C-alpha cells in the first residue's frame, strides 16, 4: 500500500506508441511511393506501347499503300497509253494518308478557289493564329475579324465555324471515317456549309488515301484530259467518267487523277 507521500508508481508499457505510429507511417509512405512508382511505370509502358503500335500501324499502312500504288501504276500502264506516257514523264505517285481529319477539312475550305501561292499564305497565317494545332473549340472562339485578318472571306469564316460547331455538337462525326465507304463519307461531310462533293473527293484521296476516287468535277482533271486526250473542248463530267471507264482506270482512278494533275504542273 502506498501512502500519499510515497513516490508515484511509473508504469512503463512494453510498446512505444509514438514509435509504432511512426513506423507505420514510414511503411505507409514507402508503400505509397512504391505504388505510385509502379503506376507511373505501368502508364509509361502503356504509352510507349500505344506509340509503338501507332508507329507500326502507320508504317504498315504506308507500306501497304506503296505496294498498292505500284500495282495501280502497272495496271494503268497496261490499259491506258496516255496515262502510261504521263507515268514515264513524272515522278512516282505518292499519297500520304493521315488522321488529322479536322485540320485537313479546315485546309480544304480555306484553300478553295485560290491559287497555290495565295492558299498557302492564308493557311499559314491561319495556323499561326491557332497555334499550329487548331481544334473546333479554338476556331469557334475566334472573333470573325481575326479570321478575316488572316485573309479568309466572309463566307469561309462562316464555313470554318460551321464545321467547328457541327463537330462540337456531334452533328457530324469524324471518328472512324476511314472505315466508311465513299458515299457514306460524302453524305456525312456535305452537311457542313462550304463542303461539297469536290472537297470530299480531295479528302478521300489526299487524307484517307483512297485509290479509286474519280473527281469528275475537278477543273484540273478536265483541263488535263482535254490536253492529253486531244479533245477539242473541255470534257463534261460524263465524258470524264466515260474516258476512265473505257481505259479501265478502276480500281485506281485516284492514281490516274494524280498523274493528270502532275502533267499540268509539268506544263506550267
């Protein structure tokens, strides 16, 4: 029994709670850091895998297109003497499909009905204004006067904004366009003001890399056919189609068109 004056009894616990909690905190922090590092490593691996897959897919697609173009050149050379002559005179047809669909359509709208020099100048100023990577949101938020100062006409200002608005509001879809057929793509894209069949034909050839597109309404194609096929007057769209059918351009109408355009560049 202890009297009031006796020294107090000090009980020592076999466990130091502060030390225990400190140890647990260190373990938790260490575990958290390890988990974060593992997660970051996994994310880095996934990103690298995606990049590798995309590069592999693009290279594979490019190789496939190159091989198909070679087959097309051989096919056209055997079936159309005039195209065969153009093939010998010009460099090899090259098409470089890509998936920047929105930017490609913007470029098509902006460069319509302009000389190459003027089109390149205006489009360059437009890219400078939008930071080289225009998105629908960026374009829609621009003031009309900003676009006009780049050199766009009032109508083209409306067209690029209509395209941007329809993409944002999902009135048109640019997703998986490469999986759709020509008619479906024409129907989808011509909902946009300023995009007609000609624009879609250019998109099909130069963005999607479709090899059997015949832009019968293209002025350059008509001029080239008139010159190279010794016609007295500019051919109608029906005449262009008839020449393509008679000379068996299918399934490589895009390649034939490419060489017809190239022959005009050579003459100019």
